[in-house]
């Protein structure tokens, strides 16, 4: 749900903001480097993940979920392009990145859709 398989467009901007905030408050901007598009570490993780999925002894089902709504004042954090692995089924959730995995209860329609996939 909202996994940055291809990195996040906002990571670069977040890294810059975190560096400036570091002047007045201790921040760790390096953690955002991993989430940048074309990050060496993220690319390596994705390659190893794909290799794991190809192992015949493992049966791992992949289903990608991505947010439809923007976070107010920030925008879409994890775009469909970043959150979807094209060779696997996917769907959007009518929520922002902060609320993508928050449901009102068992009867929530989106909860039921996700539950049916699990």
C-alpha cells in the first residue's frame, strides 16, 4: 500500500527542506535520499525483490495499492507510477498517503476490497 517501488517525486524536495530544517532542529535528510527516483539503494532493493519473486519455491502474491488523493499542502506523495509494479494487478484507494491504510471498520467498502485481495 503506497510502496515507493520507483521512488517518490517529493523525496528530492523533502531532502532539501530537511537540510534547511537541520539548521534549527536535528533532522536526518539522508533517509530521504533512498526514496529519490533512481536511487542506487532503492534500485538494488527492487532488483533483489524481483529476484525473490521469481524463485519457484516461493509463492508470493503481489497486489499494488496506490493513493488517489493529495495530502493538503503537499500533493500526491506516492503516485501510481511509483507505487505500481506493471506486471502485477493494482488498484487505487480513495485516500491520501496518510490515510491509505486507515479504514472506518469491517464494513468499510475499501477495507472489504483490500480484504478480498488478501
